[in-house]
C-alpha cells in the first residue's frame, strides 16, 4: 500500500478549519452586545428551521431579524411555525448586534399572543 504524502492530507484539513471559523462565530454570541435589549413590533415572517429559527419583525417601518435558538431547542421551548403568524405583535428580549447599522438581534425570550417562550432559558434576565 502506497503512503499518501502528508501535504496532501493537510490541505483538506486546513481548508475545513478555514471555513469553520465564520460558521462558529455566526452561531455564537460574540457578534452581540453585552446587556439586554428589548424590541417590540409586528411579525412579518416566521421561520423555524436550520441553522436557527428566525422572526422578521417590523418596527416603525424597519424590518429587524430576530434570531432564536436552533429549531429543536426553539420547539422544545414551545415555539413552532404555527405559534405565531405575520401580523402578530411580538416582544423580543435578548442581545442586539454590535454592528449598529445592522437591524439584528439574538433573542433569549419572545412574547407572542400573551405567551412567553424562553428559547435560551439559562440566559433569560432574572433566571
């Protein structure tokens, strides 16, 4: 059996590591500000799927992207695509993007139709 040169094995490994960084950074909390932020508006779109659930929320004519937890965790919190609809009022509590030009936040709690969903219960203020 012929041995493969180590440089041929290293290239795929290095390429894989190079693409993992941005994906991990996006799904962590490093892109968010410290301290909690509260957003109130009207849902324009609900998505519960990979890589994480999202709500698009109209706040005074500007649409914000509210990122929730991965789908299994969001559903475990009781929130599904049938829980909320376009036109429903929502309050989202979490951390907004560090980039002030970006209308985006990562929610730990959302309140829709009088129901509270803690998608990141360990991060909810006061818990």
